[in-house]
C-alpha cells in the first residue's frame, strides 16, 4: 500500500473520530470504568461567574508542605461542590495557591463566604440507620444535616431518633435518599476533640488509622461507644460523609483504630482529613474576579461573528489567489478546525476569550503552513519542473521552515503554560493550551492532510495550464 | 531584483522613529508612577457597573462614596451609557460585600455588576516579576533551539540572536503602542495584554525562522554568492509568503476582531494586529539586515570614518 493510501486511511479515521466527538448529543464513551461525555466547556469570561485565587497565609519563602496543600485543595473542592455550581474548577496553582472557578455563579459574596469558612469535622451517630441506608448515603455524596450548633436555636425542629427511624423506614421504598438527606443526625463530638490521627498497619499488614482523643473527647467517646457497640459512627467533614466505620468495641481511654479495606493512599487521605478537619494550611483570598453574564455573552457573540467574517474573507482570498491549491487549503483548514474542536471537547479544554484568540492564531499558523507550501509549488512550476516533481519538492523544502517555526511557538507555549498555571493566570494558561493544540494539529493538517489531498487530486491531473489552476 | 538590504539604514531609522517616542513616553510615565498598569500587576480593585435606571452619577460622586467607605486611591470613569469603571486600592472583604448595595442605595438605581476584580498587592508584584522572567526564559530557549536548528550553517548562534533582537524590536513597538493607547483610550497593561505580547513574541520568532530557513537553504545552493546578496535573495523569495500569510490571512481575522469583536477583545486584537504586522516587518527589515550587518562587521565603519555603509 502506498504512503498516500496509508495517510488517507489515517485522515478518514481521524475525521470520523472527530465527528463522533463533535456531533451534538454525542454518546461519549459509555463503557469502561469512567464513562465520558463530550461537552463544550465555556470559561467564566464567556458565561459569567466567579473566580477566586486562594493563597497560603504563611510568610513568603516559608516552606509549604505540599501534602498539606493538596489536602487543602481537596477540602476547598468539597466545599465548592456543595455550592452546586456545574463545572466548578478547583486547582492547585504553583506550590502555595489554589484557583477556584465557578462559571455561572451569580452571588460572589456567598461563594467567597463558603471558601473562607473553616472546615468542620464531626463524629455523627448513625445508629438509627441500617446498612443499606448508610450505603445509599455514602454513594450519593449528598450533604447531611446534623444537630451541631442547632440545639440552642430550636431543639423542636430536631426529630427524635425514633421519629427518624419511622420516617426512613416508611419512605425507603419510594425515595430513600430524599428522607435521609432531610434527617437531622446527632453529632457526638467535633474535630476539636481529636488530638492526633496517623496511619498504622496491624498484624495482618492491613492499613489502619489510629487516633487519640483529648480528655473531654475520650469521656464522650467512652460513653457513646459503650452504649453503641455494633452501630455506625460516621465521620463527617463539612456535612459530607467521608467514612462510616462501625463501633466494634467500647473505647474507654480515648485511643482507637479505624480499620477497613484501606490501601495506603485511602488510609492516608482519611488520616489527613481527620487531622486537618479544618484546613491544614490557613488560606486567604488574594484575588477575586466576577464577570457578569451580559458582558461575556455580548463579547462571545460579537467575537464569533467577527471571527466568521474574517474567516470568509480568508477563504475567498485563498481560492482566488491560489486557485486549486487554495481550495485544498480551505478544506484542510476546515478539517483542522474540526479536529481542534474535537480535542477541545474530548479533553475537555475550557474555552475562554483568550483561548478562542489562541485558536484563531493557530488557524493563522495553519494557513501559513499551507501558503509556504503553495508558494513553493508555484516557484518550482515557474522553474519549469513538472507538476509531480514540483509538489514533492515543495513539501520537502517547506517542511524545515514549517517544523522549526512551529517548534519555536510550542516552546513559547510551554513557558506560557508554566507561567499561567503557577500564578493562577487562567487567561494565559487557556491561551497557551489552545495555541499549542492548534499548532500541533496544524502541522498534521498541512503536512499530511493537504499533501494527501494534493497528491490524490493531482495524480490524475491532465491540464498543463498551471497559470489557470495554480495562480502562477 | 529588489534590493531591500541596500536600504537597511533607512529601515533602521524608520523603526527608531516608531519606537523612541513611545519608549520616552513610557519612561516618563514610569518615573511619575503613572504607567497604565492594571490591577493584575499593581494589586487593587476594579469594579465595572451599569446603572439600570437613567441616573448618571458624576464619577466624582462615586469617588466620594468610596472615600466615605474608607477606600483609598479611587478613580472612576464612564465607559458608556450608564457604565462606569472604578479602580481603587484592594478592597477589604467587608467593604466589598456591601459596596454594590451601597452604590445602588446612594444613586437610587438598580446596579448590574459587569466585572468586579480584586487582586492583592503582593500577588501583583509577583506576577510582574515572573512575567518578565517567563519572557526571558522563552527568549533564551528560542535562541538555543535556533542555534541547534541552524547548526549546519556558519555562525548558527547569530541567527538566534538576530531573531531575538528583532523580536525585542517588535515588543518595543507594542509597548510604545500601549503607552499611547494608555493616554488616549485608557488602555491598561493587564494579563490579557501580557498574553497578546507573548503571542507577538511567539509569532515574531516563528516568522524569522521562516525567512532564515531560506537563508539556510540558499547557503548550501549559492556557495559563492556574497552573503548580503544571498540574504537579499532569500528575503525576496519569501516575500510572497510573508505578505500573503500576514496581510491577507492573519491580519484579516484580527482586523475583523478589532473592528467588530467584543469589547473585551478589542484592545487585545488591536495589539495583535500591530504586533503581528511588526513580526513580519521586522523579519525582513530588521532581522535579516542585522544578520548582514554582523557578517560585514559594519560597526567598524560607524565611527571615525565618514563612510556611508553599504
């Protein structure tokens, strides 16, 4: 099989994949462990929303424990998830910052309040629930209600454990989750009573978390565990259940272990969450950005229209100036746009205004590659070479310029990406990602797609009126 | 054949005329502390609001409201029908939370928040420093890469350095543009500007490599040819591509964005429009001539003898 045919097959496969990803309501990848859906993600400068940058509130230059920072990020993420914002992003940026993006969030103050609060670790009595209900709660990841801090306000809202039981059992059949999330559970003690927590291994070499309580905590715990052997005591962080161990024995002295099917990672995660019920590192909000939805949408519509107008002019120019080659280039650019958009949806890459600008510029780069090749074809034809030879020489001679110049752009993209992710400058980061993706795809479309199309079309090309067909 | 290189000192003069006034302007602004630096770099707060009813408060009234709340360094300006941009020192959490309500109450109008940004002062300083460092590192890596890519021609290092010199030229033009834009249209040097500048840098270098690639190729073909003629020939050969890529394609898209695109992108598109044009311009009129100048060691003729170079 010739190289051209191999390329053709590759191109067809890539295009079909891209179309599969791009079509609206694409089924995604419905199998495997993590089914994947394809969505177009718009950044908050386009749909409006809130962005915040949190920074470790420690003196500059002081060493920040990366483990603790990761934990802090997880905790912030949990809190943000509680806001119910779709496509919220929480990312660590550099070694002391966390970027939080909440596209579509309209109440910035509410969002910031949630970010600032200190996490609350509670030990909650689940003795009223059966195994199945606990499992439902654990899987649903919904927030539960507890009576911590409630008692003084109005104790009468709080259903008695027996009442809870009747409600849950009677409604289990219809909607178990709804009633469970309405139930107010009893908080036995909070993270304030926990002294230490660490990962250990038992005789069977299984991972466990051993913990130690303060004196007050030990007393409460001793009383509760003695009365509730066999029941479940849930560990709840910011009202979200992170673990639900059962009580095997009474724990009189404030020292105990949580055992279960932990691996090292999950044991460590739980221990860290226990230790740092509140944030392991104090965080301050150093930067907030709120974009109203109107500004973003207005910009998006106008810019899309402007981009389209620009593109149509470019298409006309290419076809009028380069004739047959120009037509191929336009096809090649459309394929380029299709692949890039598919990658944006597949990865997914969040599209911001800067990201769209990066995409438009890499489109320029893709056009440049084509133009370099066509100018070479014209040169070789003018020099009197035949069509096939001109085509081969043009691709061969234009390649070093195309590759070297694009690598230089990729180097710059790399630096931009580093800069953007370290400082939480999402504008810069988004720009570099889309530009880099565009540059790589443009190399493929110029050197493979355009070439294959040209070779296929020109292998049966009889006319020698090159002036007419190639615009010499 | 067009002799571009013969007029190289004229082009150098043109560039100097373009750059120097802008740079002087920047220097004056810098010494007075009035550089149009956005809060991304200085730290501070920016609030852009629209008053929904017909009230159009004077900017000074808004400033005095801020001052009553204990905020310093406040400037307010109208940007359109009932819209205002208010800049100030970074707002405290409590002030920020109540600010929009306070505006709404004082001027008796529903207030829509278009943008509300607060950047702490320390983070701003770090961003500035690291942005400069990022540019420096990128330039260095590009020189290294080009020296590698051009290793088969004599004096490979020169190609990288000339490309970077021309790139610095493009950056200087863009900075001059911003200094002027800052005065006339209230432009700000912000994160988006930084993105534009870095794009200009990337594309400037990309363009130089295309032109230098032709020099590289021709070096092996015309071994006897004088270097100056060789470079001139290379420029002329790539002229068609330079004009078509830049003027006909990239610039069209950017022009459309600058003219009809969203407000948030307009400044960005204008800077790219000028910057990318300069990227192409400087490949032909700065980078290649510098290469020739270096080859001829022309600086030996600059002083002492009254010879006209070239």
